[in-house]
C-alpha cells in the first residue's frame, strides 16, 4: 500500500527525472550528430533518411542517459526536500532515510529492468539498422554540385568543369567535359554555353550544349596508331547516368552476426562457439607440430651411450655421415620453416578469435553492468542530495556531472583494458560498479548519520581545532628563516 510519504517522494522525483532524462538524451544525441556530421553533409539526403539515422544512432544512448538522469534527479529530489526542511521533519518523526528512499529504490530497480530489456532486445535491432544505413550513406557519393571553375569527378568516367553559372542555376558557360573510356584513349567536349537539367525520373543529368567541339580518339591497346576525330556542333545533347549517386539498399543480413547486434542468448551461443574454436586452434597447432617431429628431444645420454665409450662426441652433427649432412640439414631447415609458418598462422588465427571472444564478452557484460549502474548511481545521488541539502540545477548538477564523468571514464578505461587484454572482461566492464558501489554505501551511511560532509562550518571548526597543533611548527619555521 502506497502511503502519503511515498507519494510525496515519487511526485518530487518524477518531474526532475523526466526533464533530466530528455535533456541528457538530447545532449548525447547532439554529440552523436556532430560525430557523424561529416558523413551526412553534401550527400543530398532527405529528411526521412536523416531522421532514421539519428533515431537508430540515439537508441544505444539510452543506456547512458538513464543512469545520469537517475543520478541528477535523485540529487535534486533529496536536495529540494532537504532545503525545504521536509527531510528534517521526516527524520524527526522517527522515519529512517532508507525507509524514505524505499519507493525510489523500487523505481530504480524497475528502471534497471527496463534498461536491460531495452539493451537486450531494442538496441541490437537499432544497431543493425544503424550499421546498414550508415554503410549505405558512407558509400553514397556526394550530391551533384557543379561549382564554377572546379572539376566535378563524382560521376564515374567523367570530369566536368563549368566556367560560369548564371543565377537561374541552369545556364552554364565555358563547359569542359573529359570522358575516360575503358580503352587507352580519352574523349573531350568543349562548348561555349549550354543548359543543364534532370530527366523526369531524376536518373540522368541532361546537358544541352551549344557552339562547341567534340574531340575523339579511336584505337586499341594492341596498336599504338590511333584515329583522331574533331566534330564541331551547334547543338549537342549529352546524358550522364546518375545511378552511382543514389544510395544503396544493403540487406540487413550482412551485419546480423556482428557482436553489437546480438542479444544475451545469442551472445552466449557465440561465446561458446568462439571458445571452442580457440581451443581447437591450439589442438590443431599441436598436431601439426607433432607431425613434423618424429622424436621428442631425447636427452644426450641416450645417443651417447649407444656409441663406443672411447669416442667423445661434441655435437649431434658428428653422428651424421658426411654424404648425408647436406640432405639432413636441408630437411631440418624445411621442417623449421614449416613449424614457423604453422606457429605464425595459428597464432594470428588464435589472436583474431581471442579478439572476437573479448568483444562478445564486453557486449555481454555491458548489458548487465549499465543496467545495474542505474541502481548504483541512485545510491550515490540520493545520499548526496540529503547531505548537500540544495535543490535546483546549481550545486546538484555540478556534483552529478563529476560523478557521472567518473562513472563514464571508468567504463571507457575498463573497456579499453579488456580490448588490450590487460584485464579480464568481468573486471574491465564492471570496474565502474566495483568502484562506485562502495562509495554509494559510504555516502548512504554518512547520510543516515547526518554527516557534515558538505557543511563549511564543520570544516571551519575542524581546522580551528587543529590549528594550535601547527602553531609551534610555524614558530620554529619563522625562527629558522630569521636566523638564515
């Protein structure tokens, strides 16, 4: 049964949470937009394509927007209640801080579950759509933009230069077109002026040129002699195929096996397969090496005892007859090179499989760690708000940004350490949780016991108390300085 106290804290939390969530989501989305702005500009993309791109790109940002929204809103909620002395009144009534935090704890757990479901089911689909769309946008050539005095060479096989364009955008002057044929010869067209436009289906660029010449060279690669043709014209129409400027429609199936497009169940299957593949790679290497070695390095005493005692042997080479030494050495070098190649190939294959395995483990742990971060950051934000006792977007926002930066940097460093094989995936991806969870427990303990952590009067009294202990040291320092 929800009591009035629970309704009070929930109403105080919902408003700041919704506001901070959308603000954080918008800021992260703008950061994502600036990251890919160079790939979007100049491609003549319609608003629907840009909207889909931003929508798919921003889906993965929810796992970052949710923790920071919980952190800021919890600090603001408990800070507002502390600033208006409602928190003091609640504590004076004998209600503990943990009891007061209970409804928001349940909300944080619910948000953890929502974040995990979103990361497990929605984000893989959004990543798949984003990767496919980004691939098509990346390989889409820039939009047709003929500038004065500059060659435009994004239409395959052509380089077009326009000396001047009129204000109507259609009439052009001093036109120069180079046409590269599959053969060795180049053709070119020069015209005084002309008009340009698109065909009805927008698939062709139409040039109607006036008063010019077409220069054509005929021949083949087998004969150096060529035929040169000069053709004058009063009006000449040239069509350019614009299909290469259109965006491709790549099927989603190309990227469906990428680790970022997999759910937890699919990642479990992939991790199991990669682990078995890495083990089989090591077994195959041992078999290949053992096939090259027909004996296993017997100790010197084995072959020395088989010889007469009076003959002293310094090396194994003395056992080989002179007539067979060249063949034996050649075979030894061949076997050594074969083993070296086997080690290099298998080592490279094993490194690639280990890299894929680490990436899959990173994504598996990320789905759980970022979800649990919502609860951990709540246990940092709520005690901090009750200790600071300041509402609004001043001090709470500054403190929240500091802790979120700490959380985000720990995530980045942990992931980097895992990719570089410095630490295990568990330690790397849970590094922020392992560091911030004890800090959250400490802050909760301090808040329950009315800590003076952010009270400047407390520090003033503290330094005033210990100041007499430093006075003799200061006097001795002054005397030493005076005599020197």
